């Protein structure tokens, strides 16, 4: 029974979708989803000392929500979420998934032992069904539904691709990158077949890097059981896919259309926030006084208040946030319950319950929950800081 008293799944209300217009995808038999959210997020410390990186917001919506919505838009209603020590945080944010139109099953991972290890521990949930595997901190512009449809079409009509060729066991999403030496790289043939995968090659055979979106059939379970840990002690999904290739299974690929961003570091996260804000439709559900000005694509959520301030979009102001005598510049997301007074801020992400006062020209910044940034009038003038581990501050 759902919180509204019904048994029906229904979409999450009131939040903009990241992917393009929702699409209903008819899957062959059943396809499940597996979202990986068990990593420690070390590259986003200190933000991730107190929270999961996949729950850091982009345009005031947690990153993992975009992946769940993409699954729902592709017609996938059974989603497994691999989680680590932050399981309770995910449960509080997502629940059982009813608001997204999916059923979420939580799959605990005691330690981040590799992407193939996630498949290994999710076998009970996945069974023998085909499934999409999606890295929970990835953001991409491309519609997931089309990627799923291509695999389903090939699986349901393999003869269209050649009478002597069995259906594909896997499909991977690739992106052209400037320096493929930093990625897992695929070598493909002219027919779209993957020939081999190479992890961070010194002499790359192509510029096609693995994005982190995969589709597998049940053959992958044999692969993840057969491989051994890599030099870094993890079961690598590239090794599992290579095992499929070595045992004459077919692996198809598709080249990404549009942008792809790994949000695991601050600067890519801010860039992702920028491109997503540019897709928002303006809306004002708050209060804007007569001396304030709102320009461009701006979302002001319920309970937010602008007093003698300017907000220049694209930007989003979270619910119950109060902004006074302040300039909020483009590409800024300010979360709920913040207070910003006599400040200037742009191209930044500010999480819940922050207070910023008397600080001018704050930009390219990521502020964690319950942060205070306040200009002091004490003499002598000095910078007074209290920073956690792995912090970075630039002072002029």
C-alpha cells in the first residue's frame, strides 16, 4: 500500500526530469535496473564525510534521482540500489521508490570491491532477467529509453543482424574523449561489435571510453564468477565484459549523443549543475518584494523569499530560503532553508541550511550542509577558518 492509499505506482510530482520527455519503452519480457551507489566519494571530501556523493544535489535534486527517473522513463519498474554504509540516508531520501513510479530494492555492499562485485551480490535480485547497470554519480544528456530499445530490438529479432549470429549478451555505452588513456577503452569493428576492452591503455586503439551505462543478459553472472580481482583488489566490469568476448559472446555498443559528466569532483559537479539549470522552466512559487529583480530562467520554490535582491538565471532558489540585499548570479543552485544576506554568489552549489553573510564575489564554490560563511568586522583583519579533512580554500 502506498502513502496515498493506493497500490498503483505513479511518478514523483513536482520535480523536473533531467532526461528528455518521458518515453514508455516496451521491454522484452522484463528488464530490471541496477544503480550503483556504494562508493565512498573520496574525491568530493569533505562534503562526503557526512553524506553520500550520489545524494549531493544538482539543480536542487539529488544526483541519484536523475538515474532513477531515467530508469522509469525507459519503462523499468524494478530497480536495485547497491548501497554502502550510507544505506539509511538513501532509504530516507528514496523510500521504496513509489514516488518515482518504481519499486526499489536495497542491496548492501560491505566494501567497494568493484563494479563486477555489485553484479555478483545483486544476483538474487536480478535472477535471469536482462538488466541495465547505471553508475549512480553519472549524469548524461542522452535518453536511456533509446539505449534500452536498441538492445530489446536486437534480442527479439537477432536474425535481422545475421542468421549465424546469436543475440547480444551485453551492450555498452561509449563516448568519444580527448585523452582515452585515462579510461577503459573499447576497440570496435565497422558493424558495431566490440572486439576488446583495454583499461587505461598507453596506446589506445580508439577514442571510445566506457561511460558507465551497461545492459547485460544472464551470461554476465557466469563472467563475474569467473574473473579474479585486479591489481587494485576489485572485480572489474571491464574484465567481466572481456570474459564474455573471450567466450564468444556478442557485445554491442552505442556512441553517446550529447554530454556526459562524472560528478565525482567539484568542478565537474558545478559544470553539471550549469547544464541542468539551463533546462529548467522558470517558476515562482515564493515571494519577491518590489525592490527585487528576477532575470532569465529562475525557479523560486515554495516559501522562498527575496528582499531587495537580484537573481539572474539560470538559477534555482530552494524552499524556505531567505535572500536579502544579495546578488545571485547565473548557474547557482541554493538549496532549502538557507539564509543569504548582503552577499554576491554565482556559479555555485549551496546545500541545505547554509548561512552566507557579508561575503562578496563567492563563485565556483560548493558549500556543504549547515555551512556558515560570514565576513567578520573584527580587528586586525584576518582569515579565520575551521576546516575539515580534505578541504580546499582559496583566499585572495
